[in-house]
C-alpha cells in the first residue's frame, strides 16, 4: 500500500478535485487505538483498488483536519474511518471492523 500522508486542508481541496478523475480514499487512523491498527493492517494486506489514491490521516497529529474532513464531506467523525470520495462527494464511509478493501473497491467504481 502506497499511502499518501494527509496533513493539510489544501490536500483535502485537491482530493475533492481529483475525485472527479479517479476515486480518492481517505483512511483516518488513531495511533492509540488497537481497532484502528487492525483496520490499517487489514487494508495493507489487501490488494488496493486499481487507479485509486489512498490517503492516510494520523488523527492524533491532525485532529482539526479530521474535523474539517467530516464537515467537508458531511460525515460523522469516527476512528478508525474510511471514506471513498468520487465526483467531489463522499459516496461511502465505514468505521471500525466494517472497514475492508472489498467494500471499498465496490464503492470506488
């Protein structure tokens, strides 16, 4: 998995724009949460969605950015959480043990 570190509002704006060309996936991860660690490991062991960009947000370091993402894409903040962004909108979000690459791939097309 080639994560793109997400650490600025400018990147969120780019994700919104780039989602018009290819799916953008945001994984919001808490380094202090074992469930979040398991979800991250499960994603990293899976084959990534071809053509999609995968972003990694460290919630501990960037909590305010996580809140901004929740507001931008009209989702309730959770941790861990995955969002699939297409055409400028969040078309799918899931959290905790519900996070898996098969569901992400289904929603990314």
